[in-house]
C-alpha cells in the first residue's frame, strides 16, 4: 500500500506517483510541490488489509410489497493495523525507494522495518499533515499478470475515517508502535 498526495502519471499503462517519497533525498532546486509527495507503507507486522464496499442506495417497499431500489454508488472502506511497528524504517529515517522498488539505504544502514517501508512516525506525520483527501495505491493480484511484477491494481481517492496508535515498547534504537487506520473513499 502506498499513500500519495497526487494521482501520479500514467507510465506503460500503470500509474506511478509523482514527486519524491517522504524523507527522500532530492537534488537542490527541486520544487517544493515535488517534496514529500508519497509514503510507501511497511508490511512489517501488518494485519490483513480489509476492503469493505459500502453500497449507497435508497430502498423502499412499493404498495404491492415489492422492493424498489435507487442505486447511487459503491464506495470502499479500507482498514488495516500494524503491531510492534518500529517508529522509523532506518537509522536515519526514510528508505529512499528507487523506481525498481529497492531502497538506496538497503544494506548500508541499520534497517528497522523488515521491508524499509514507513515506520510509525512517518504514518503519524502523514495523518497529521493530510487532513483532506489523498490517493491510496493498492498492489495485489487482480488478474492474469506476472505475479512478480508489483504493479498497483487499484488507486482510490480516500480520507482518514479513524486513526489510533499506541507506543508499546521503548528501545535504545527505535520505539515500537501499534497503529490502526480506517480509510473511506471520497
């Protein structure tokens, strides 16, 4: 899962977020609008991503006892949580992911999350700074494609519905957090 402030650009039939990852190193002269544009979430101790469609419709009984329904739309609610998620992904912050999905810091710095994805502080900061809608990129097997290609299957504009966190354990290198998030489609 990835959270982005922008829809991104269509490249070879797939959307890729524009700008730089939260905390990434960027060249001097970079526009402010390109900085901290997306956050790659960690799968480190993440629970199931629960996707629940909510059908918006109006149903009424007719005079003869039949049912009449006025369908408006289907909207998604997504919820997930992390247990014992380190507060940071690396010793000095973000993983700086490249286009191939590998971190620039992999094997060069002490890694706290299992996959270099966002730690608890990154997720909390995203929640605090994004009070409006943002784009959620989901990658999962959604059809006959090469399973080794991690492409985003779905991109949804969403809001935070609920957010909570607990700082569970203190450590000399990184705290460990429990985080719960529920998102609702705009």
